[in-house]
């Protein structure tokens, strides 16, 4: 990042009230957030979060153009489900019910093989 970048000037201006005496004024790191705010790692390692409003007031003080909040994505309509009202499982499912499956005689050897593996008779 260049030494005279507008983002650096903004970061220094925002973090200035939080500098401790004897510390440098240059932040270790800074990032502009998608919502127009900014996060800054101050010279002493503290993480400082600034909202869009705070960043815009600092931009105006520095003679920069204010950032505009991003547009909200369109809300997708959700399907209304009548089953969401009931706590029961939807019709036709066996959720919560145990069931015994009986194998046909020609597949009984598979059942015996499984029982031998788990030592059940």
C-alpha cells in the first residue's frame, strides 16, 4: 500500500484518538469493509472497528467523498409450507417409527452372515 494512499490517511485519522503516547501513528494494518466501514489494527496491536457513519465523518473531515451503503440483495420469496405448522413428520414417511424387515428365504444367508459378524444368534 502506498504511503500516501487515501485509505492510510483515513485509517490514521480514525485510529488517532486511540494511540497511546510514544507509539507511532501508522496503523499496522487496515481494511475497508464491504458495508463501507473500516477495521484497523493500531500500532499497539488493538483491533478497532469503525462503522460506515464513523468512516464517512472522517472522510468528510479529510475532504474525501463519503462512501454509500451497499444495496441490499433482493429478498427471495420463500415457499410457505403447511407442514411447518405441525410438529408431525409429513405423511408417507416412517420417521420415528421402528420397523422390522423380513428377508425372503433366498436371502436368509445374508442375515446369518451378518449375525455371525456381530456374534448374535
